[in-house]
C-alpha cells in the first residue's frame, strides 16, 4: 500500500513495454501457451500416438499453470539486480521488485485463463459445476509462485550464476509435474505420494480434477501447499527486510 502509486505506474509501463517489444504485442500473452501446447500435442498425439481421450484439454490443464509458474520464477530471479537504477535513486524495499514481476505476470495470466475457458466452451467441453473451484486453485498457485519468486530473487544477488541454473531446475519441474502424462500411468503406486509432493504436480492434478473429471479438488493437499507457501513468504519477507541494505550494496558492485 505504501508503494501503490509506484506499483500502478510501473505495472502499466511493464505491460506496455513488453507489448511494444514485439510485432504482435499483447497477442503474445496468448500465443506463447498456444505454441507450447501445440508442440506437445504434435509430438505426443500425432507422432508418438500416445495422447488418448481429451488429450488437448489434458495438455492445456497442465501447460497453462506450469508456464505461469515457470515464467514468473525465471523473470523474478534477476529482478533485484535489474532494479539497480531505482535502488540507487530512492530508498525502496527490495521485495518490491520480485513482487512487481509477480503482479505483471498475474495480469497477463488472467487473460490466458479467460481465453482458456472460452476455448473449452467453444471446443465442446461440457461445463462442470466444479469449475467454480478453479479460482481457489489459482489462488494457491499464486502463493506458490510468490514463494518461489521471492526465494529466487533473494538468492540470485548473492549467487549470480544461479540465473543459469534456474532454467534447468524449471525444466526438471516440468518433466516431474505430469504436464504431458498422467502420473498414475507412469509412476509406480509406491512412489505416487512422493510425486505429488511436487506442488506443481499437485496443482496440475487438481486443475484436471475440477475441469476434466468434474470432481472437487483435494482440499487437504491444497491447504498444505498454501500453508507451506505462506510460511516461505513470511520468511522471505523477513529476509528481505533484514538484508535490505546488503542488497543495495550488491546491486551497485
């Protein structure tokens, strides 16, 4: 609230700046997930013949949440260092920078989710009463994203090489989240509970439960994810506050 005027101005300029960098502008917010899904669909459905029933919807339910997580965490990792211009001019809480990345990507993602549900209706996917639970799952994922975004932004100024490691870690998360496969068919029963400890795998499974299967989400697992994410966010807020002057020194070195 203390920075609300700065937040609104910077949010507007961030969105406009991103759109102006490409010929298609704001359309890239929708085209990027479409292209990702198209690649997976072509490989697994057409080339490998491993898709199955409703595979396109299955892919969308996995890819759209994962891309939101992946892009925001990746963008936030370097946010404090990228904010050196503002840091050297005015005293500002350093947590402002990863949170601006989260907020910017959240606005873009809302358009993606709206387009997603319009596509479901046009595609002929029967609307389920359980779709009303989607906002709750989105909120839990937002908490996960904030936690990881703050964590990556907090560590990177101390270990700049982490910027090169994070993409590899995000790729590992992608392959370990069941984006293009059902964990029930791939992971043996004794390890499925371990697999679902991956918060993104759990969230993607809950998206598919409410959108495709028409059953309520696993509220217990969502509550655990939200609680752990909240604890991480609290710890990161304290860390940013404690190391505020340290970050200011690191960005000008």
